[in-house]
C-alpha cells in the first residue's frame, strides 16, 4: 500500500531523517504503552494491515510489533500532530504486554524523590518468549 498524497503532504518524514515518532497508547485506558519510530513504509503497512508496524533503528528493518511474542497492537485510531512529525496510535494491546521486557508498558520506571522504582506489571517472562 502506498501512502496517499494527503498523508504525504501532512506527515513530514524529512525532519527526523526519514522517521517520525510513534506513540502507542491503549485505546481503552489511555495508558502510554511505548514510543517507537515509523518511516513511510511502516506507516503504509500499519494502515494496510490494521496492526502496528514500526521501523526498528537497531535492526535496520520493518518491525511488525508482536511478530515474535504474539503481542500485536491492533490499531483503533491514528492521529497526526500539528507539526506532522509524530503520530499517536491508539491500539488494542493483544496479550497484555507492549514491552520486550514482558512488562505491560515500556514506561515502568518511576522516578520519585531521586529514586527509580520499578512499578511495572510483569505480563510474561521474556526468556521464555524470545528464547534468547
């Protein structure tokens, strides 16, 4: 699937050297699950499949969220920010975990009074899921 001219005119992939910031938010609870990157191909695949596909900078390739763990993100809504350099994707998080650490959200470290605390909900054991 190719991006429409309207989307190409709104989203500015040039600001981030071909990438835009993508924020995944639970569509029901409003909880921020993770932040990733998208390029034009990953956005097009997301729109085509209805599931979040990101650009992995570390792997240098498209990354269908949940391709290994089964914890896919079904897209419910997609918003584009005012500057066209970020997208907010409201998702249904299948399997309950968005983070590769097995936590519900990637934002599980809370800084309070100079102390970092793990406040995350552990959903799965990554050693069992990823077998690495």
